C-alpha cells in the first residue's frame, strides 16, 4: 500500500466511516453528516449518519479498487483517473446522503 500513496485516503475514508455506519457517533458539530435536520433529532442523526457511513464505505472501496488496479506511475492521465475515482464516488455518496436526509 505504501507504494501506492493514493490508496491511503481510501483506507482513511473507510476507517473513519465505520463509526458512522454502526451508529457509534452521537450528535455533535464536528464529525458526521451535519444538517439542521440531523442536529435537531437523535433518531434522524443516527439514521442519516448510518446511511452516510455505508455510502462513504462504498465510495472508498470503489476508489481503493481503482488505486490498486491502475497504479500511479507519474503519468498525468493516471492521476486524473485517480482524481475522478476519488471525487465522483464521494460526491455521489454525499449527494445521495443529502437526498436521504431530506426524505427522513
């Protein structure tokens, strides 16, 4: 993994989303998916942050898969692939979580 430094953010995202996915994070203003709605109610906080945790875990696995299958070798095109593989799944995870939070 140390030969592929782009794998490190994927692992960090995955590990940091585990407490959210299992519902271990109480309502707070520092860590979690924070909106007015989630900060107002414990049940909404837990439900939305479990969703966010799972979504971020999926995004990080997708990114990790790209980092392993397309190793960065200094080629700018591969760097762009890595950037897209990081940004697109994470943006999709956060967008779907925001939509889920609005429905909750």
